[in-house]
C-alpha cells in the first residue's frame, strides 16, 4: 500500500484492509500469522495478559497431572489473591492467573500440592527482581515459539 494511500484511507478502510490481510495470512502461513498477532498484541497492550490472550495461553497448558488447560479460574484465583493481600505492581490479575496455572502445570507434585505452595511459586516468579516487567507474558511468548 502506498504511503499517500495510508494518509487518505479512513480508519474503517484501514481496519477492513488489515482484517482481510490477516485472514489471508492465517490461511496461507499460520505460524507467521501467530507470530505477527503476538507482536501486534504486545505493541498495543504491552507485555501483559488481557482476558483474551490469557485464555489463548492457558488453553494449551499440558499439565503434569495429565489434564489440559487451566486448573483454576481467574475468579477463583482473584478470590484467593484478595484474601492473601496480593499487590499488583509489576503484574495484573491475568498475569497472576497465568503464572499460577503455569506453575501448577509444570510443578504439580514437585511441591506440596496446595494452593498456597503454588501461589508462593507464582508470586516469586512474577516478583523476580532480575526479570523485566511482564515476565509472565514474555515467558509464555518465549515458550510457545
């Protein structure tokens, strides 16, 4: 698309064009589509999960207990987080929910099988002072490639 055309196209025309192009890319090159979708998402939302990306990420968890997907719901996690006084500084509720389900998925029975054990691991993972902001999202992004 020519630069001048970009300047005169309406937002609706641009949205329609991009939607069509992404649909074509999804059909012709699913791997590249996934990569571009993730990069575009991160550019718009930063390195944090929102509900949509969280659902996408946890739906593919291969849990050590033999199940697939999240072990806990976001609302269940938020209830426990509230009771524990979790403070959201470098992460949001979807980052916490991903981290908690991820540590359950990866470390089931490697630690005492209690919500408290998994919460401690998830909180330590998210509050890692050596890691950049958005560690949960960046970890998922690196592991999915």
